[in-house]
C-alpha cells in the first residue's frame, strides 16, 4: 500500500488556468447533488482508555499540570516511521504533515500527594503506538512534546513542554474517564450511469508512484476550493479504468488520510493530506461511464487565535 506525504499535494495558491478553474467548478457541481441525500453517519462513540503513564509539568504561571497518557485500540495509529525517517521529516518542510492521532480529554480537578489542588488531562493514543513508544526514547519525547503542544493549543494555556517529569510510581492522576472520539467514516459511494465526462486538467498536482505489485496506484488529483487562503473543500478526482461497479470499491476517510481499495486487487491508494477534513460530511460519486471517482471533503476551519 503506497503512502505519500507531500505538502505540494494541496496548494492554497493553485497556479492554474481557465481549464483548472473550470475543472474545480465541475467537480463541485458534480458532488452537490448527493450532499442532501447522504445518510447521516455516526459522528462519535464513547471509549474507555487504559492507563499508560503519568507526567508532571507546569504552566508559565507555575500551576501544576498532570497529563495521563492513556492507550486504546480504537485510536488510529500514525504512520510507522523509523527514528531516522522521523528526524528527516522533522527537519524538512513537511513536518506539519505528520500527525499522531490522539484524543485530548477535558481537564479535571484533582488533589496531588501534598493535598494541593491541581489539574489533570487525559491524552489517549493507539495501543500499538504506545507499546512502540515505550521502548523508543526519541519517539516518546517527540510524542510528549506534540501532546503538550496540543493541550496548550486546545485549552489556550502556556504549558512548559520542555521541562516535564514522568512519574515512576503513578500511572495516572485521579481517575480516567470515558472519552468520546470521532468515528472513522466510510462514505456511501453513489454510482452515476449517464454523467457527462468531467474535464481533466492539463497536469496533476501530484503524480502517483509506479506500483511494483499487481495492485496499481490509480491516477488522481486533489484540488482545493477556493484556491486562495484556507480552502472550504478538497475535491479528489481518481481515475479507475478497471472498475466496472461501485460495489468493488472501498473508501475510508480519516481526518487527514484517504484510503481507497478496488477489489479484487485492482487498485490501492493510501495518501495523507495537509488539511484536516470532516469525514462524516464527505461524499463520493462514481461515474460508471467515465470510470472516475469524485470525492468531496469539507475542510475544518482553522482556529482563530485571540
């Protein structure tokens, strides 16, 4: 299964011509028909995390903060990278495209061993990733830094992410509460028989690699709409000339990932995208005559910092 991480995949400033603009317009029109007919997907589900380890740090004002690092098989695992690959990615311009899926729980008031009040947070990650991280000091420190930055951004506080201490005799502070996570969405793919062909642009934004196996990587292009500032939607156009029926397609969307399989062993596409999409509000349409799959994905709006 191919995996591509490339910030050039989606440019907020597309250097297109009139054909590119027409292509975007046609793609959006083709998917607007099915938005209202899409069945409502389950947006979230409760999970009960397992304890992992607890770390202690402080805010810039000196307030104690405890973070319970928890684990659950229901959280997706990040891409499996070696330390060397991760170091290269961190030093490159593509660092922002690497994400560690995690659930950031709500703060809860607790009392430390001195009888003083403190605040604790629960951060849940994939169980397999947790086990790998436990035996990898570099990966563990990287994850903790990312987790503390995530808490700082979500709750608008200044957490010291460089001076923390992992508690040896405590796996969690207080009690670990049930968390609610967004479920992974498998969009319904509508099959279109008589659709007019969609205009293809003169060049792709990203060329797929050549597959060395019997399962091919399909030709695809993803465009941002609008093409300036932060996009509202991403629209994917995937060419599947060997597919005869929508029943042979399996499409999975994560917050920053597209996985498409064409059975039996016809196609496999697995890519990461540098925007956070809304899987449960996404839609897909397979044009049977042109053998083109169109996927429209709403993009989460960026946080507006005060």
